[in-house]
């Protein structure tokens, strides 16, 4: 939007000077028939340059040239000086040293604040019938219900005094592209507010157990961390209980407090959302703001357009799909199988399949399927091998769990341990083609850990920057127990208990899933 606005501004800047000269010439020469500026041109004129200054009737063109032969040169001189004029104009608008207070830009007329009454609409489509693709209706008539949430951004009035704030950042769970980007932007924004005490909690929630010292953070420390993947603070699953974490927050606040003054303490958590943490802090009357940034590569957070790391995951997944496609396409009766992330939701598998255009079968947790039988996946693979000569399958890690022997237990984060659907499909595919007497060359790729460790791409880098900034804005606004996200392209604050009530799933009646099925050409496997 900034680039488009700047270009439009340049158009106006150029047009004002030209219009004055054109008006002068219009009065002097009646032979001047048509004057068009900027993009307002007739169809016949669109073959020329971006700016059509004047067009004249053919029989009188020579008259204009004879009367004032230098008019073309004057236009050329003005156009060549345009960059100089723009530079002078922009320089005159640049902030001077008087506009800065304590190293931060300050203007009395600054209007970049968010009003506390600003709201973002949660749903933007009014469905006319429950049978519409992707319809979400509360009754058979699809009655329209407006749902609004708080708009994210800086407030003119803040709740905490920046000089009395101790800020802590913690990253929990597994790795995800963009973690360092968010950490970096949180630190930078905190310093712009005037916060001096910023620390990182090492290795997730385990860092609250005093096994390792906190990591001091500053702009100098985080300046280049976004250039690499992973997390500069480290990650881990599990850790102390919520009670122990809250006790640790209190002890840290006491240790860092000024003499005779208990400091406010803000914890900005980049971790799996824990709804009870802010509640316990409130009950114990702590001045603590717990703000989350949704870290899930699976894109399975309710209400949000996307979470950071997802775009990078889809981009990197295509590399794995392309490699498997080349292997399968080059082999005799080649079959390539790729397993991607997606414990409960198949967004990565769906988007990667749709983006690559090389996938013949996409399997996700939300869409049940069978491997054997007349309508099974294996029967379809046999058809593809005999007609196309090869086939590519993309499967989400949580798909087809009902076909496998259930794994028992949970990991340290409390997630149910999944059976390996990728290996199962590989084994069943080889067994099936051996039974029907058709040779098949099966290749299998699992790029999970390669994707998780990647540096965030451009789209995720921008998203992480805005999420990190708005997390700090939300904390200073006095909010707690919230997470920041993007909905309908706008950034907003969501209550943590609301977004973690259940995972966001792929709607198999949505247009996006139908687009994926159209791309793969796969039938129903039931």
C-alpha cells in the first residue's frame, strides 16, 4: 500500500506542474484540441508513454511547432528534473532532530494511534444457505450475526510505565520458521517504548525452573538473529507447572524491582497458549500482562487467516514435492510419497498440493479415506501408474490414524503421539503392487525437520514483524490473556481461551478444498 500510495503521489506531483503550463498554452493556441494528464487517455493515445500531456489535430500540429518550437524541450527538462523535485520535497518532510525525544520520533500531531473502540469484523461473508460452499450458519436461514473483536495497534494512553517494566520472552514447543523474527521485533518495539530490562527465558517453560540463567536481550543482541532459522532462546516441550511458572514470575519481578518500588512485569509469551496462566496471575493480584503470539506451523488456530511459519512451510514443502515428482516421473512405474506436517489440520498438505500442481492424491486428517477396496487409494494409484506412468501422494501426518494401530502415550507438551501414516502407506503400496504383479518403484520423503529449521520467507517475515509489534502494543494497552493475529487481513486481539477451545480444521465443503480436489483430480476414497 505504501508503494502504491507513493506512485500515486508522484503522479499528482507531476500533473500539477504540467496542468499550469497546459492551461497557459490552451489560451494562446486554439489549435490545442485535447489535453489529457496522467492515466486519463483516450484509446488511441494508450500506445504512448504513461503521461500523455497533449494531443493535437494533425492539420494544425505544424502550426504549434512553428509558433513555439521549444515546448517539447521544456517538457523534457521538467521530466528530467522530476527526481530532483521529489527528493527536495521528501527532504523537506523528513523529521528534524527536534522531532526526536530520547531517540524516539515524537510529534504532537501524530495520528497513528488506534482508538480503543476500534473493532474488526470476525466474519465477512453472509451465506444465503447452509448448502453454500464453506457456509457457517447458526440456523437453517443463515441468520447474519455480527461478531467484532478489538483492533490491534498502539494506543495513545498506556497502562504500564515503560521505565518500571521488566519484560520476558519465552518460546515453547517445537521450532517454527519466524521465531527469531518475532523475538527481534518484540525487543525492538519494547526499546522504542522505553523499556530497559528485557530478558529471554531459555529453552521454553523449562527456563522458569532456574536451571539456566535468563538471557539479557537488547537491539544489539537481536539485530541479525532473523537471518537464521531456529530460536536464539532455544525451545523445549514440557516444563514446570503453571503454579511454578507464576511463582517464578513473582520472584523475577522482586529481584529486578527498584528499591522500595515493585516494578510492573510484562511477560510476552511465544508459546502454546495456556489459558490458566493469566487467570492465576490475576487471582494473585500480579501486575502482569500475558500476551501470546500464535506459534503453530500447522495454521490451526481458530479465526485467524494464517499463523507465522505456515507460508514458509508451504514454500519449502513444494521443494520436497518437486523432488519426489522428479523421482517418480523418471522411474518406471514410479510412485512418490511425501509426508508433511499437520497433526489435526491438513492446511500445509492442501496448500502445498495446490501450489505445486504435481500432486495426484492429497490426504488430510479431515477427509477420511481407505487404502484397500474398489474405492481405495491403492486402486487409484494402480490406475495412475498404468495411465500416466507415475503418481505422487501428499499426506498430512495426522491423516488416516484410524487405519493404524494406535500409539499410546503423549509427548512432553501433552500432544497425543501419532502413528506414522507415511511409512504405513509406503509398506502397503509396495505390498499391493507386488500382489497384483505390477512393478512399482516407491520413493518416500519426510521433510518435517528440514522445514521447521528454515529461515522465514518474505511473507512470514512481514507477518512476524507486525505480530511482534502488536504484541507489545497490546501489553502496554493493559490487555492480558490475549493473543494477536490477523483476521480478514486486519490485525486484532483474541482472547486466548477462545482460540484454543479446539483446533481450526480444513472445511471439506470449502472452496479451497474443492480447488485442491480439482487440481489433483482424485476421487472420493470411501
